[in-house]
C-alpha cells in the first residue's frame, strides 16, 4: 500500500502487545525493517525484538545503538510505550506517579532524543507519538496518565517546530481500543470474569458516536499512513482515532419535533 516504506528502518516502542504489536505487524507488511523496543518479549515473532526499558536512559542508548549498528540508520520512530494505573491524586503514591510519567513521557523524550541525530540524516523521516483521547480530555483517577498524555502533545509539537522540514512529528490520539492495557483497567473495575471484562469494554465503546470500541489495527493503520509519503505535508498534527468520542457533547440533545 505504501511502497516507499519498504526497507525503511522503523522503531516501535511497546511493540509486544496491543497497538504496538499491531503497528509492528503493519510496518512488517509494508516490508519495513521493524524493531520492537519493549521490556516484555513478544509471543509472536514479528520484527526484531530488542529489550529496552524506555524510562532508562542507558537502556534507550544501548537499544538505539544496536539498531544503528545493524542497519546504519533510522527512518521512523513510533513512541508507543505506555502504562496506566488509576488512583485519586491524594491517594496516588509518588512512586506510581513517577513510574507512569517515566514510561509515558520521559520514555518518549529519551527515545526521541537519541534517535533524532539519525533521523536527521534520512530524508522523509518521521516520529509518531501514541497519545490518547485523554491528551484532549480527562477522566477521574487518572491524573498521572492524563498529564503524561497531554505532555506528549507538547513534545510532539515542539519536535515538529524544531526539526521541520527535516523530520515530521505527529501523534495519534486513540479512544477506547481493545488492548491488554484496557482489559487490565477493566479488570480492576469488574474483576477477573472474562465476560464482564468484555461487557465493560463494550460499555466504553458505547460512549462513542460509533457505538463500539476500536481495534489496535485501526490505530496502526493511521500510524503507518503518517509515516508514509502520503502524509508528507502533515506535521504537528494530532489525529484522533476515537470513534468520535472527543467531539461528543456528554448530554442528550432533544430532537426537533
């Protein structure tokens, strides 16, 4: 679909599950040389796995160096790694706040910092950030996650301004997507019953105008598009992939008689 992506060197963080895994698969389908930076080894052998704790500067430096040693450069970076835990601000342990910010925001900064020197050497290079509908709105008990995802948009826009026209920088903002992370959050609300977890995910999907949760592949398709030449004049953009969630007024409007 995007022949220009064939042979391109792509890094996807958090590529062992969910949106990250779907993104690794899509780039692989395009013939890209994909590297998955994650602390968890994937169960599916897609792309090349490299252990990387994105919150650790040394780990990121080593992982990026390994890719450059093998490939000689980097064309695309997808900052996707993310975690979420729910708690009210006055009950949130400082260590938990630091952990979430460390993975979601610091991690994206570190990967961006250490890949930019190589991206600058490749025409048409780009960075894509997996932000969130919660980069635009918020929910209760999620201040660390929301703060990190708002911060990603700031980082994305700063990179877009600082490095244009050499590097394009964009974000996707997913809404309710069926991923292991979403399932874990649902589990904390309804317990371990698979049927109740499924019902909770459907309930979240019903909050959108599309009346369903999204699939990881639907986000991955947008990420791959943003990395392609078809998006050559798009930078500094946040593309919502949320079934219309962020444009919906949360109240019913009486229909005209």
